[in-house]
């Protein structure tokens, strides 16, 4: 029976990398009935609709899982990020961002295998801001709740336990932010006692950033509040080749949206040169989430082998293949692995 999922191709290069990814999913033999929504973000606003139309929210709530391409976010003005809106409206409190070295890529490190677990709905992304026009002072409140901290930290420990991970690091700034980061750290220490089989440590965020760009092999699972997790996930993506090759997921208790973490790159949209790797790996995470473990493994293993061989890669990672050529080559590999 076909999986009932929601599809949001996004804008910019989103539709191109999404179509390439759908081709790879089909090669893996997974039957999916997609509810497609193309009107989102700026193109929705241009039509007089909200950036996040209600029919999209309704579809995800009904079907439970969505695959999403990048959507352009205005900087400094305009509508609130569609990503942030989705996370808050659907209570997708856990942002999961793996960073894994790809053999064949020229990167500073070749043995990175870690995951960032970022709290997705609170912190400085709560949107609680004030501006005093009289004094020209802008304030932003970083909200950390006990419930919010407990569920993201527990999610990290549960994920680590389920996937054979052995080490959890909690990133914080409790030496300065004694109430907010302090609460997050205290809850982390309390929960760690419930998982004696997993090694736990905490690290001040600035020192952790330095350690990650010198000895990333020392880290496994890292959990943090919203802004710190946002920064850490991009930093760790940079260790393994950038946002174009790293996947991402937003997961709640009942709903999930899987999205490529890179931008919409409108400057190269429509040129058939975008790299579908991040979107394809994101789809593999989604397939694992819905129980299609064999298909997910076939995609990941085939993609890693393609990078190792280095014969059909896109321009951004040193090759000369187009988006469609990359998708064709990866689909052939996946189909062969599934049939074997």
C-alpha cells in the first residue's frame, strides 16, 4: 500500500533537486502517493496568500510526514521564515542534522560522524521581540521551558540509544546565561542519569566550536538550544563539504518534515547544475522514519559509493555532471542495489 506523504518542492533550485530526489526514491522501489503543494513562501505571498498556506499545514497534519525543498526567506523584513512557521505550528521540536564525511570530497577532515540535535521551537527563535522607539533599543527574549528542554534532550538520548551512539554532549552558555542555559544544563544532567550506558558531558558553546574545528572526531551526538544548535549544525556541515551535502529533519511526537538544509540558490535556479545530494540524503532519512529501512540504506550506500568513485558529481563538489545526470547515475546504482 502506498505511503501517503506531503511534498513541498519549494522555490529556487527546490523543484529541481526535488524532482531528482523523487527519481531516486522511485528507483528504490518505494510506493508513495504525494500530495504536492507548489504555492509556498514568496510565490504564495505574490498570490495574496499567507507564506505558509493553511492547506499545507492541513495536509501534513493529515498525512503525518512531508518532504520539503528549500524556500527563500526574506532577510531583515517580509514574512517570517516558512521553516520556522512549520516547526512552531506543527510542534516539530527536534531538528536533527547529521554531519558525515563523504569519501572523495576534499575537506579538512575525513572521519566526521556526528549529529546535531537542535531544539526547534523555543530560545531566541520564539519571536518574542520588542523595540523601544524612544530609546532606540531592541530586545529579544530567549525562552527556555522545562518541558521544551526535557523533550529535546530526551529525544537525543533516545535516538542515541536506538542507533548505537555512545556519547552525548550538551552545548550551553550557563556560565553567563545562568537562568536559560542553566536550566537546559540542569535538565540535561538529570536526564543523563537515566541513560547510564551513554557517556554524557557538557561543553560551553564557544569552546565547543573551537573543539569541533580541531578535533571533530571526538564528538557523536550534540544537543543544544535553538540558536546555538543552528550555528553548530552549519559549522559541522562545513566540516564535511557544506550544506549541499548534509541532510536535515524536523521531528515532533506525531509529525515530521524532512527538508534539505541549504538555501534556495535563485542565482542558479533552472540551470540544471544544482546538487541534489542534501535533498536525496534527507529523503533517505524520511524513508527510514516511515519504516522503509532497506530503501533508505540502498540510497545512502549508493550515494556514498558514487562520491567515493567520483565519476558523476556536480560542479560544486568538483565534478562536471548536471543535476539530471547525477540523478540518473544515482538512480541506476540504487536500482541495481535493490535488485541484488
